C-alpha cells in the first residue's frame, strides 16, 4: 500500500485506511480491492467533504495565531 489514511465513508459505514497507486482501497479489517462505481463515488464525496472541513480548520487556526 502506498498511501495511509483513515477516512470515514458514511454510506458504506466503513473507514478507508489505505489506497494504492492503481486505485485499490483497503477498508478497515478488509483486504485491498478495487471499489465499485458506487463505492468510488461515496469515497470521493467523503474525501472532498473532509478536505473542505480541513481547509476551514486551517483558516480558523491561521487567523487565531
């Protein structure tokens, strides 16, 4: 596995914990596998939502320094 993370994907009720360069994802307690189209969309949505939340966190913390 090449990337390490912990991303909760609500529609799947699962955590993505690793991803490879070829697009296989490993859900917590599962083996790496290529996600289905629905899983891929759910993962992308969760990742985009989390990125936005992290951007907001950075902005808030930078203002308070």
